[in-house]
C-alpha cells in the first residue's frame, strides 16, 4: 500500500506552505509526496505534483529547477488525451516563458 492519502496531504501542505512563502517546507513536502507516489499511482497525479513543485521553484526564483519540474510533469501526461493535451500546451507555454525570461 502506498498511502496515497498521505501523499495528497503532503502535497496540500506543501502548497499551503508555498502560499505562505515558506518555499523550503513546500519543496520538501512536494518532493516527499512525489517519492511516496512511486507506487501504482496514476500518471496524472504525478504530473500534478511535479507541476506544483515547478510552481514552488518558479516562485522561489529557481528557474532551471522549475523548467525541469515542468518537463517532468509533461512526461507523465498523454498527448493523445484531449484534456491532457491542453494541459501539456499550457505547461510548455510556461516553460517557453521561463526560458525566454532566463535568456533576457
């Protein structure tokens, strides 16, 4: 049993910490949640957690880490699924924006 309810609790707590500006706690909670989700969780759940981690990195000014986390989120999504395809486009747009910002 992977204890997925604990995974989501950590993820929620991580985003709550992020909203309070506690990026250290946010990053640690999300990384722990991701590592705990290595059981047979749905790929969309992993994509969500990597996306959340990317947001934390982005808000904390860790642009390269944010890009890497966004890329991990995309890697768990199905480009042939309509909803996930749209999500991929949004995430890729964020990646492009970050790369452009980083190059400036």
